[in-house]
C-alpha cells in the first residue's frame, strides 16, 4: 500500500492506494500517529483503496481513537462500493466520518 | 585402370622398341658382313686374275729356262766333242756346273761305269749331232721335290750323252718369291686400312696381309679347320668358301675364305672395323627410335586418356554416385559414339531403377504413413486434454524422425478413478517400424498395468520383465512415468534410465527433478524404486526425450541441456503449450539446414488444482489471495472481493494464532472447488495448529461506538457475514474450516 501526503487548504490529506489489510495496516497507523504531531485534522482519501480487511478496520479504529483524543477530526472520502460494504457490515460506517461525493 | 592401361602401353612400346632395335642390329650386322664378303670377293677375283697372269708368265719363264738349259747342254756337248778329255776332268765339270748355276752334270759314254739311262729319245732327234740338244724332262715340275728339270745332249757317236739339270724346287721357289712380293703390294682391302687379305698356297701362308700372323695363329683361332677338308696338315682345301668368326690375340675377327686351285684366299676384318658403320647406324637408329617411340607413347597416352579413360572415369564417378543412392545422377560422356551409347544405356537403366525405386518408396511411404497414423491415433493429441476440469494443464508433442517414432508420450485418467492421472514419456533405442512395434507393446502394457491399479514401480517391474522376455533384438526403452492425484497433488513417479524431468515450483525456476537414474526397460532384471512428491498450485513438470538435447546444427554441435534450461527458464510462467511450441521452434531453427537427427517428444504438465500448501506465515498471505483470485478468474463475479476478504481474514487468523508454540510455524492447506449451478466456490482451510472453532465465538456488537470496541474480533465476523456458509470441523488433529459462496 502506498500513502501520499499532501496539504490542501491547511488540511493534511493522506492518499491511500492498494490493499489495506494485515500486512499494511500498521503502515497507516504509524502514518496517522506521525501526522497528529503536526495537525489535528486529517483527510483519508480512499479513492485508490481496493481492499479493506478487518486489520485495516482496526487501523482505522485506532486512528479515529487517536484523532479523537487529540480533539481533531478524521474524514474519509471517496470510498468505493466494496469497501463501503465492509464498513457497513461491521457498523463502522455509522461511527466514522465518511464524506460522500 | 588408367595406370594399368599406361603400363600395358608402355610394355607394348618397349617390346616394339626392343624388337625393332634387334632387327636393325641383325640386319646391319648381316649387311656389314655381306659388304665385307663382297669386298673380299672383289679382291679375290682381282687376285685370281693376277695369279693367272702370273702363272702365264711363270709358264713362259719356264719355257725360257728350258731353252737356257738346252743351250747349256748344247754348249757343254760342243765343248766335250772338241775336247773329249774334258769329259773326265772333274775340275772342269764342277767349274762348269757352278758357272752355269746347274744342279747336276752327268756324262755318259760307252765305257763309263754309269749305265746309259734308257732314254727314249724321240727318233727325229736321234740323228742330232753334237751341239744339238734334246730336252727331256720327266714331268711338269710340280709337287715333286726330287724332280729335276734336265736336258740331254749327244756329244759324239756311240751314244755319248750329257745331261745337265736344274732343280725343280729351286726354280719354283724363285717363282713364288716373285709372286708374294707382287701380290702383297695390294693386301689392304680398302683405302682406310680396314681389312686385309691373306693368301696361302699349298698349305703354306704366303702372305699374312701385314698382320704379322702365323699359321699357328690361324690354327689356334680354328679357321684352319674350316678351310681344310680334314686337317690343316693335308693340303686338300675344302671346296667350299665360307665365313668364320674367331678370336686372334684377344681381338674378334671376321674371316671370309675361298679356295682357288692350290690357293686359299683369306679375307680378314677386325670386328671393330667391320662393325664400325653398323654401330653408328645402330646408335642413330636406336636414338631416333627411342625419341619416336617416346613421343608416340606420350601422344597415345594423352589421346587414350582424352578419348577413353576420362570418359570411363566420368562414367565411373557417375556410377559411384548412383550406387550411393543418387538416382538423379545423369551420365553424359560425349567423347565418342560408343560412350554416348553407353551413357544412354546407363541413364535409361538408372531411370528404370529410379522408377522402381520410387514405386517401392511410395509403397513403403504409404505403409509408414499407415503405421504413423496407427501410432498417433494411440497417442492422445487433442488439447486441452481434459476440458471438463481445470486442475491440470497438460500439453504434449511428438515429432517423429522417420514417419514412425521411437519416442512416445501418453497420459490418461485411470479407469474408475477420475482423480488420478497417469502420464509417461519414453524413448526406444531404435527408430522406424521395429521401434514403433516395441513402442506399441510398451504402451499397451503400461496402460493395462496402470489401469489395473499397480503402483508405478510395480508397473515398471512388470513391463521390464515382459519386454526382457520377448526381446530378441536387444531393444530397450528409457521411460519416465508418474501418477498424479489431481485432487491432492500427490505425485508418485518412477524413472527407467530416462532424462530426469524439469520441475518448476513456487513460481521459481525449472530445475531437474531429483530422481535416481535407474536401469532402462527391457534389458536386465531390475527392481524399480518409486518416489513421491507433493505438487502445489502452479507447479510445472517438463518431460522430454533426448531428441531435444541431441539435436544437431550444421557443425554437429548439440542443442544441449544448457540451451534447453535457458529456454524454459526465459519465462517459466508461460502456458505449457507455449513452452513446448517455443522449444519446438527453437530446436527446428537450430537444426535448419541439416537432416533431422532424431525424433523428439515433450510433455509438460502444470498442476493448477485448487489447492495450495503454504507455510502459515503472514508474508504468504498474498500467495494465498492470488491463488484464490486465480481460481475465480474465469468466474467474474461481484463477490470476488468478499471471497478474497474472507481468505485474508482466515489466513491471517491462522498465521497469527494457530501455531503459537512453534518458532518455524506450521502449514496451511487451502483447497478450492468451483462448480455447481449456480456456480459456487468452496474454500477449505486446513491447519494442524491448536484447535480453534471460530464459530464458537460470539459476534461483536456492531452497534457499539468504535471507542468501546475491542480490536481483533471483527475479521471472523466479517467472514460469517460475507459468506453464504462457514463450517468448521476438527478431525485428524486438524482444524478444517470451509467457506462457501455463491458467485
């Protein structure tokens, strides 16, 4: 999985691509922890995420916890149908801030 | 042939040369001798003439002598008549005798003691008085030493007589001396001093031709014996003339002798003189002939070579080509009519032969085609081989060298056991029809024994025994066979002296399968050992015969194992069909321009069965997912994503928790089945880790806010949610979890 960082209007955007699953979940977690040292608000661009497994969900959960602790805000956008399905089944969809197109 | 002809030609010329030379020698010798004889004869005629002339003068001389004698007698008679006293005066008589060069004087008178010889005086002379002489001689003065030439004269009455005598011999010697001097002036036979004349008379050599020869020399040389009737001491000449070759004082001489009256003429030539001309002529002739013959010989040899030998050689070369099987060779020798007709005959013969050959070739070809058809019809050649299942991908190809092949491959599902695939590749030591028959036997045995359920080792043991028993021509087979359980991937194989196949595992490189090179089939008793390996998803086997590695290029360099390895490893992931076609065209390209040296056969098998055996490690998770993804490749479905998530969740779960005690971890066996109508996929995960039934666990409360959730419970929940069914059993100390999803 690749993560590209970019700042747009003072907001940090992390562009994820590839599979978010067991081998890559920790990457996302680390990235968010580093990012929180600079900013509280993070946007996760899921446009190129093709696969989301439970370990990915856990990474998102931990990220959300960390952001919340820092009183920041985490937004996920551009989620495709399959990933959305996972988020829905697991009930994550209701608790994460998912921005629809 | 050319050399032989030249030898004979040379021999012929040598003989001709020798014969001509010998003939010239003889002819020239005869000519020289005849010329010599002719010269001598001419001289002899001359001598004869001289002798005759001489004899005439001798005759007239003797007449004169007789007159002189008569005169002397008359004178003495007149003296005695006038002075009878003197008749008894011896002194007077002796003086008279010597003065008149007389041999003898005798006086007869009536009272003399000497009887008056009874001389018959011719009556007309009796009346003669003193001073008148009567010449009386007893005979011609020849050959009688004692004879004398005598004259009588009366010197008074009473029969008083005197006789005065010349000795005959003395007279003759005188004559002879004259003649020798006379004749010897002309004893040389020609102006160059060659040849001499010798003259003998009455057995006495009167002229030696200035050669300082004696009668003894002539005797020693043997010529005398030829000249005389009996021996040299008789004076009777042989009446014949003749020639004689002899040696005198070490020099070769040639004689011609001819008797004449009491003479013997002897012409004599030293041979070196006699033959000088002959030798000159001979030398010239021989030199000339030698050059002539050499020129003619060389000319003839060249002409013969042009006309005959080169033609024969051309024909011979063509015949050699024809004998070596080139029936398209044409003989074209147009040197002369004979060769043209010979060429035509040979050509028409070869044409006939070629026609017959073509006919028989066609027949054989037809039969070979038939044999080829039978062989190929037995060899499965329709691909994909097993279209109704996707557990294996198999391709095979055989290229025969001589219509029928000594190679073969075979593969088939065992009768009554659709999960077991038998495959084999084999190479008979020979080629052509006999090898094909051997192949058929082997193939039939192999198929029957396999279908009877024997293990590969047992199959080979039995085939070996059977082939060995019937093998009268010492053929043998190298073979590899395997039986693959396409459900489990278990491969049992046995090798009888065949090249070890290549195997490519886990998407790595092709490497030779480790297998003992056991003994070939059909030669000796042998107990074959079988081996067993586990084939995994995407493992590929490549089997081949030595026709591949031993294909030769124009320089007779082998294609070689290295080249083959390089080629199959260029892209190990190619489909088996692509791999085989790639090798085939590479080998054919390699052989371009040479006769195909061997038949070749290849068989490649890729195990695609929906089963993956993996170490239970997190880094293998992609392999597990790729495997399942490939299973779903042909079944596009909206649920692919769900299935892959399930696989990810279950595999990571096992990797994380199933083998907590073992540092190196355990294995996971993933097997897939796709089928049914509507199509569903079923995936079974088997591990021998700690027993764990995911279904026992309560589902997490998904209504809880995220902050209150525990991590790690979500995965299996997702699986249950997304799959149509999830089942778990624990059997044989293994966790068996099966998920199922309609596609």
